[in-house]
C-alpha cells in the first residue's frame, strides 16, 4: 500500500491510499479518483514528505515499567497494606471460613488471620455476624 498526497484542479488537498503506483495511475485515468470536497476527477499527485521513523538508540523510547516495583501511589499503598497483613497475621489458606467461624463461636482463641474463601462462604460469614473483610490482593503462592 502507498499513500499519496493529492490536489484537485480546484486546489483542494487530500490524501488517499493505493495498492501500488500503477493502481493509482489506472484509477486516476479511468476517473475513479475524485476530490472528496468537490468531486472533481482532475486530480494530480503533490509533493509529499515520507513518514520515516527515527532509528532507536539504546536508552531512547519509553522506559519499561518494573513488574516488581509499585508504579503509582495506590499501588504503593496496596503493597504496604499487603506487607502489614502478611507480617501481622497468619495465613490459613482455604481454611479461612472455618477458622473465622470457630474463632467467632469461641471454639479457638482469637488471632489475626487471612486466607481464601469462596463467595458463598464469605457471604454466610457476613450473614452470621462474623467480622470479615475482603483484601485487595491475592495471597502469594509458591510455584515449583
């Protein structure tokens, strides 16, 4: 594909894309290239500067974001919240709902816990008055 800057005999400038230089000539000679402003088919190519990207140099271009460092104040606040939760409470995993219910019922001593619960388990805890809240992050998982 090639883009040409064009001008009609009424001095309206416009541009259009063509399959090739030969396709442009064939379409122009048959009267199929027309000015979008006035419909004139007496159209000629005009001088056009090519669009050329500058070469990339090491250090040019946008800085790649770090995938491990917070990029915004909100991300930094969430990272700090996560650090505090993990430092001051015990991860009980998928046993969260059962552990929270046992603490609420007085079967085991109260302690700070966090973990994972299915939506229906969390809803049941809230309906029964167990004080729980969702965290804005997933617990870290070990990978092989």
